[in-house]
């Protein structure tokens, strides 16, 4: 089914966000593992896999709309040099994803493409959960201090 060109462009923008997030999270999860924070590694890795599924859904939808998925364009990957910076960069990425998905949902509706809108709404729920997860960790660091927080993340 031939889709609206502007909407395909919007979906490609979301795809760039997802591909950027995957790269950022894979590096952050490996850095966490390298420092011995196995629990944090698992959380971040799980988040990267969710973003991979989002990228897949977007690629599938762009192809269905007879567009060409752009997989070679990434945004700036914001690698943090320590855990608090990583969490803060990841939170910024998720907040930006929420903003972009909300805008894209409006764009899909105004293009009269409610099936695309529904796909985007499902993804938005995941991004919302990611913001929640990262805000929780930020608050824990604020309340218990970074050393105590890191102690909770050490191990397998
Ligand atoms: Fe995502
Ligand atoms: Fe996310």
C-alpha cells in the first residue's frame, strides 16, 4: 500500500532514533558489565532489545507503505563516561523518543493512517515505561547516593 511520503519520512526519523538508542544502550550495557555491575547490564541490555523490536516494526511498516527504510543514518550517540552520566543520557534519549512518537502519532492520524498510528501508540507505551525506569534509577541515586546505588547493581 503506497503511504504518504511525509509520514514515511517521519517513520524514518523514528527509525534513526531507535538505531541510535540500540547502539548507545549496547555500549552502556557492556561498560556496566565491564565495571562489574551485572544487574544494571541486564536492565540496559533488555532495553536495547526492546528498541531493536521497535526498529523492526518501523522497518516493516515503512516497507509496507512502499518506502525505503534508512538504516545508515544515526543521530549522535551519547556515551556516558560513568553510570550517572549514562543514565542521564539514556533518559534524554527516551524523553526525546516520547516527544517524537507523540508528534508522529498526530502526523499518522492527520494522514488518515490509523493502522500506523496504532503501531506507534504501542511503541510509545514502551518508551514511557523506559522513561519511568530511568527516572526511578535517577531518584534512587538521589535518595541513597551513588555508592549505595552501585552496590545494588553489582554482581551477576
Ligand atoms: Fe524504542
Ligand atoms: Fe526506549
